[in-house]
C-alpha cells in the first residue's frame, strides 16, 4: 500500500510485490511463503526481500527461509533485561535500531550491541564492531542507513550475489551522526497548535463588527 510507486521501468517489469496473510495468530510467516519464494526463484528474480509482521520477542521462523536476516527495532524496547527475550538477536546477522533520533537511542545502541556480543560470545571483539546500526529511515541520505546498506551489500556478495560498485561514499560509522529531527521534539504538535489557534480565532473574529466598503 505504501509502495505504490513501484511499477514497470523502461526496460520492462523489474519488481513484483505481493502481500501474504499469515492466517495464524502468533506466527509471522505465512505457510505459503516457501512456495512463493520457490516461484520467485523459478522466475529468476535476482533478489527476494521478505518482510515479516512485527514479531516482538517471538518467532524466528524467517531464518529457516531467508539466506540472511535483519532485525529492525526501535529504541523503546524497555529495560535492558528485555533484550534477553528477543530471539532474533541470536539469529539476525544485522540489527537496525530505527528512529535513532528519539530520546535514549544512543543508550539503546550500546545495550543492544552488548546483548549481541553476549549472544555470540564475542567478548574479544570491540563493542563497536557488533553488526548493530542506528538508522533514521525518514531522513534523506542518512549515514546510518548508508552504513546498514553497505553492510548488507557486502553480506549479499559473500552469499554469491553479483553487486556493482555503488555511488554512495563509504561511511565510517554504524549509526546516524546527524540526529537533529526534521521536527524538533518541542514542536512535534505544531500542527495541532496551529489548528487550535485557528479555532480560537474564528469565534473571536465572529464577534467583530463588519463594515461594508
């Protein structure tokens, strides 16, 4: 629904998108998904992207189908102890903490990186080397998104996918460095303020005497 700009290019249809109902509470993977993936492979698509519904602390069934998996979360996951319940932090190859402009995002990045480090037993590696990225997907040319993209691109190349050199410069970060939001936190409700001012002005203006010119 939100990707309605996808359609045929000048060289013919290049993208096919299909939504599948899970039909099963508590399961983020449709039973038909393996057959759908097989059909897409038979149609010789170069890259197949699978997006599951929000899985929270639950299933990791997508890892049995996908060659590589990314877990996307936000900084509001609760106490650090809650991270121990998220199974995908054990299985996901890359972790993205989106909406990195929110309060507490830097702490969330550190806590998630520590949890991934514990899960992998990688105590000899730097915390900053963990595959955890802070992103602001709503921001154009966000360097956190670029870092995630380049890490995913390298992983797909390892899996045998042919990739071309990109035009984006390499970034030396794993999170968004420009965290000033498009709308500052103090002005998040600025449209409501404008609407309230207009509503207050209309009754006031109705009491003013009218003059004909």
